[in-house]
């Protein structure tokens, strides 16, 4: 897998952080939408959290694939799938992520294993937190101060 576009993304990230540190004008209008640049330290924190999030997602998928594919390959395919999902304008990249993984890794792993791992990822990353939040909501909704029932 080639990562020829990586320098472009690194350059764009570097320009963003540099602008956040050096720009005197913090508010911009782009195509009629307002854009407010954060301070430089906030931009660095954003990048760190962004990187940690993608690395954590890749670690989950890598684990679900039972380490049969290298972590770097999983991370690269995941980032490519994210870009494809943005281009496709599909909510949560539903189907796009799976399609990119199948195209990129089906020669290394059986398609059934790939799909099982990706569906498990969807459960772990989307449905489990939603179920946990719903349980907490239901548990604490009755105890809210001032609630009449």
C-alpha cells in the first residue's frame, strides 16, 4: 500500500497548526460560513486527540482481526476508508469502510473474517456506547432532582 499523499496531509496539518499559532486574524469567512481559528495549544491538542482516536480505532480493528494483518496496514486502510467515507457522503461511512477493507485486505484474509471483524467493530464502537448511555439514562432519569412522577 502506498501512502504517497501522506506528505500532503502532514503539510496541511502543519499549515493549520502554524496558522493557529501565528494568525492575528482569528475569524475567517469561507464560502459564507464563519471559521474561527483556535489558539495554537488547542490546535495541537486537537491533532493529538485526532491521532489517538484513529490509532485506538485501528487497535480495535487490529485486535478483532486477531493480529493477522499488521497494525500499520490496518491503520492505513482505516484512514483510506475514512477519506472514502467523506467523499461518498454516507453517514458513519456505513458500507464504505467495509468495502475499502474488503478491496484492500481480501487477498490477505478471507472475506468472512474481514466482515465479521468489521461488524464487531461497529458494535464495539457505535452500539455498545449507545447501549451503555441508554442504560445510564434509564437508571438516572428517575432520580433526577425536581422530577415529578
